[in-house]
C-alpha cells in the first residue's frame, strides 16, 4: 500500500512543499499561504507523508486535548492517491486520541466513503454547517 512512504509527526514543514501540495488539489487555503503555514504549525496533531524529499500528504487535527478532536485537513497529492497514504495518516492521527469522547470530521463528495472506511459515521440527524470563505466546495 504506502510503500516507500515515510510518515512524520512534525509541525515544522517547508512552506514551499505545503503550498505545492495544497495547490495540487486546488485547495483554497493555498491562497492564504502565511495563514495556512501558521495554522498547520498551531495544529494539535500533524502527520506528514514523504516519498523521499517530496511531501505527498498531510493531515492535521485541532483539539481541546481531553475530549474532542476535529480532523481538519487531509490531503494526498493526486498521483499518490489510492495507495493507503490517507488511511496511514488518519490512523496515525487517531492513535493520538484513543479515549476521546468525540472525533469529528466534515467530509463531502468522495471523502465521505473514505472516512466511513476509517470508522467515521453520520452523526444521527446532525448536519454540517459552516461559514466558508473558499470556493473549492
């Protein structure tokens, strides 16, 4: 699956590599590079995936540190998708929060099926709600 991929736990990522990854997926956060890099550095949990010197994926969490964890971003470079890298990132992040009361993710499109495979399920009759300044959804 994720052959030759090294997973790292690190908040310090090269900004050029981060921006290249976000741009490869047309994520609106790439339009705010300084804020994006500061946000990732302030994450409660951050796992990156590397193929040699290339950043090919990352995921981060926000948390109160005790009860609730929110899985904020999960990106895998398009040419590396389908190799188990996203699952590897999610599993490593989830391992940090084994006894937490609530794990939250907002997913849309094809991501819904992916997160179901990772153990997430629809939360009763709840609906995701947001105020979003991007244009990529």
